[in-house]
């Protein structure tokens, strides 16, 4: 059972959500799953499908010099959300690779809140969205750097590809930095498939749907490039490939 | 093989080709030269079917089929290859993957059996060696981070693997160093100089034409072919420039 009050549009991290869908599942929603990554260890979490409710929430503490990797693929839900709060200890690392594939009027989002609590922590977040029809794909990424968290290095790269005019991409970084020796890099782009490249591929004999598929697979692959287990990476890429085919 | 009659073409509202006629038969090598902005690349793009390049009048047939009525990928499957003046980068898609998909898409369209991974790699190794291109480059993303000359050489590796009937090569010689030019010239001869194939070379330089000797040389100016001759016309152009010849025509 979920004891928290239902979010509203005024809650910063729910501003692009489909709140009607949220309301339907809210009461029965599981609480955020708590994960603890002990010092010097490396844990990985891969999400290749969303639950029935569409919503997954994690609360992760990464101890000194440990590392946590989350790779997730969001698709196949009218409303879907992966939400993760991470606290990073001294020298700890958080890696996020997220892919969003949406069509119709689907609303899919990734919401992160990364707290660099101690010095020397690093985080790297990569999100790639392919959005068809009137769908919405959002990334809200909050990065907090505490006063003592010197030499923090936090990066976000968010790219969205709109396949149709009616699709919407949101990328909202939010930085709260209280230390002075900090590197924070954020990049966000929204684009369409490169027509020049599509024509080039056609002159080599590739039908439009094959050319498009190759380019979109390559685009999405950025999100999974950090998966260190080849079989796991290929499995996730395969699911994404099927998902891309279903966008049309 | 290729029969272009009175072709007019526009990009948006701008008329670029204004009544161009050209016939290329199997076994022939043609060269088109002409001043910057004359419409040489436009001719290649119109024949390749680039969106936005519209043929407004005239016709172009390829082996008896109406070329202008076919989709770009169908033109390729029918045997037309376009070597780009500025080859396009495709981030994240490797040369090997791109070309295997392309070759097999063409074979499927023609009703031929597709190549297995092994068969394809063997052919790729052979063509890369012919063009002196490192196999490591074949594994890299298409043209991404390639130098100007490497991109042109890659175009020729692609041509070798695709094995077209007609190749339109738009300034494939520009940007090549002296040795690379020789390699590419020899590559064009090996791949394309056959009785059932033909080549249309678009170039500004006599040097390529010494390596790949054309049967015909055309001058394209102002959207039309204004003069046609043999290899000696290229030499004359080099000595006298376009202006004198275009005006005399
Ligand atoms: N998108 C466009 N809109 C309008 N005009 C264009 C467009 N693209 C090209 N042109 C014009 O079409 C004309 C022909 O260009 P084209 O590229 O075919 O010339 P070219 O003969 O290949 O020249 P070069 O020798 O410099 O390669 C030029 O005047 C060019 O400015
Ligand atoms: Mg040109």
C-alpha cells in the first residue's frame, strides 16, 4: 500500500506525467525499492519491461568507491515512469542508461535525483528517446552536490528523436550545487532523422524502413553502450529493436 | 543503358537543369566537366532520386525502365550507383553492417539469394584490399571521422561490393592524394570497365581521366550539355578553360 499523497501538476518531478493514469494505480503502488550498494562493490540493475502499473521507483545508497548501474528500456505502457533517487558516497559512481520508445499518446518518463553527498563522486546519465505520433518522452534529472562533495563530476546527455510533428520531448536538468570544485556537464538535443543520410542509404539500396531502423537502432544504442555484459547488452538492444519496429 | 532526353529539373523554385540530353551505352565511360554550379551534382541527384530535386520535363530511362518513376532504393537495386561528392556520415552504423544490409536488400529486390555473414566478409575484405582500405575502417561508423580522401575511397569500396551496372561518380577524385588517386583510378577500372557496365565520371581534373580513360567527354554549363568530344576535349578544357568553349558552343 502506498501511504504517500497523490502527486499534482505542481510537484516539480510530476509536471509532465499522465496524472490520471497515476491516480488509477497510486493506492496500490509498491513503495520505492530500497537498494544498498556496499563499499567497493559494483551492482547492476536492468529493466527491460515495466510492471503493470507502469511505475518503478528506486531509492539507492552507493557507499564509498562502489558503483551502481541502471539500464532501463521504457515502452509498451500508456503511462510509464522509472524514478530513482541515488545517494553517492566518497568516490562512488552512478551510471544511468535509459531508452524511451513511445507512440500513440503514450507518456513515458525517467526521473532521477542524484545526490553527491561526499567528495569524488561521479555520475553519468545517458537518455535516448524515440517518439512517434503524439507521444511524450521526458527526462527530469536533478543533481545535488553537497558543500563537502568537492571534485564531483556529473554528466547528463539527453537526446530525443521526434518521428512525428505531434510528439513532445522534455528534458529538464536541475542543478543544486553547494561545492565549488565541481564539473557538471549537461547536453540535450531534439532532432529528426537526418534526411541526407536517409537518401544516402537509399542510393545504396536500403528501403526507407530499413534505413530508418538502422539509424534509430544506432541512436538508441548509446543508452546501452555502458552495459559490460555482452549478452545482456545484446538482449536489451534486441528488445529495443523490436520496440522500434512496433513504433510504426 | 542510360538515356536522358531534354531533362529539366528544379530544386524548389530554382531551375537547375534546362534541357539536358545524354546517352550512355554499355561498355562506355563518359566524363562530364563543367564550371562550379553548372548542375553536375544536381544531375546525379536527380538520377538518384533525391527528395526535393524534381524533374519537371523530359525523361530518363535506365535499361528501358522509367528511372524517374522509381524509388531511390529501387534505382539502386536496378543497378544504379551514385558516388557522392560529399559522402554522408551515419553515426553509430558500421560500414560492415550498412553494406551487408545494402547488398542483401538489393539482392532480395532482384530475387537473388542473400549473402551469409561469412560470404559478405570475404567480399568486403577483397574490395577493401583492392582500394587499399584498412579492414579496421570497415568496422567503424560509416564515414564518421573519415578524412576527405578516406570518404572517397570508402565510396569505391561500396561500389565494389554493390557491383552496379552504371556508376555516376561525382568528383570521386577530389580530395585524393596522388597515390590514392592511382588506387581509386585502378579500382574504377577493375570494378567497372566491363562490356556490360558503364561509368559517368563527374570531374574537374584531367588527371583522373588519364587513369580512367573516357570514351566521351561532355561539357555541362548552365544546365545543359553544351559540347561533346573525345578525351582530347578534356585537354583542351584544361588549357583554355570553360568560358571560351561554352561561349563558342
Ligand atoms: N537547395 C538548393 N536550392 C536552390 N539552389 C540550389 C540548391 N542546391 C543547389 N543549388 C544550386 O544549383 C546549382 C547547381 O548546383 P550543383 O551542385 O549541381 O553544381 P555542380 O555543377 O555540381 O558544381 P560543383 O562543380 O561546384 O560541384 C548551383 O547554382 C547551386 O547553388
Ligand atoms: Mg558538384
